[in-house]
C-alpha cells in the first residue's frame, strides 16, 4: 500500500526533478581531478530558513583544477518576501531592472546546472538549508549532492597547511586574507561563488603538496 502510494506520488513530480535524480543513477568512482564541483552562494532576505527567502543564486563549476567561468550560473528570484535591512548588504531591490524569475523556475534551472556535482559553499549548511526549504515548499525532496564547506575544510586543514595554530572560525573575508584571494564582487551571489571556488582550489593545492588530498579527507566531516 505504501509503495503503491509512493509510486503514484512520484509520477506527479515535475520532469526536471526526475531529471535531476537520474544524474545520481550511475555509480562513478571518479578521481578528484575528473569530478565536477560546483561552488555556489545564495543571497537571502535573512537567516531564518522558514521565514526568509532566497533572492539570488550564483554558481560556477570546477573541473580538473580549473574554474569554468564561461559556464557560470546566476539567477534572481521574484521577491514575495522583502527586507530593507539586507538590501544594504546585497543591494538587491524588490523592483528594478534585474530580470527575475519565479522560485520554481529558479529551482529548475539550478538543478539542471548542478546535476550530481559535489557542491562547495562557505558555511554550507546555511545555503544548503535555504535551498532545501525552497525545494520542500514545492513538494520536492532535499538536495542529494555531496557538500564541502570551505570554512570547515580550512579549519580542519590549518595544521596541515600552516603547521601552526590559527583560530577556529573563518569568514569568507578571513579566508581571502589568509589565502590572498581578491574580494571581487563581494556580497553578490555570483561574486561570492567565484571567491569560494578560488578559495577551494587554493586549499586543495596546499593539501596536495602535503599529500593529504583524497576523498576520505575532503568528505569526512570529523
């Protein structure tokens, strides 16, 4: 009975959600070099995943230690929820010349872009929760992708990278300073996604030089 209900329910999922799920069907044993990573960032009306909404998503793909800038992703969402307080940070107005799409259209284009890539974000749980909440509002499941948090990865790697004690919590600005990454278009989703991608590659390079670059290390949360 339950299985039959699930199958009936599954048939009502939109095609783009089924298309996204299908990208995980192939069991791949890829190396880090052949794996597609996607660094992404969200700009939001606030920090409450239930009440607040995503205003924009920016993303860029990484393959074989190269950032594919020409295939970057950016979308602005129509604002049903608006907060004057956060405009000072991201600069996104409720109205204006920016082309904006519905939340559902943004979900479709984002899932089509990321597919089964390993997702990279700074303080990833926040972006992950905001996207998952958006998916749930439309009757979809949660993201299936593996996640790597650049803040956490740097924190646990600092003794390998620097062989000295540094602090335990790092903002994206901190990592830009530590790793000498220019802060171009900071506090825009596309700008922060590109910065996060550069930070990620710099961490990988330093881990590789010290023979710590492997899947177990990257994906292990402890």
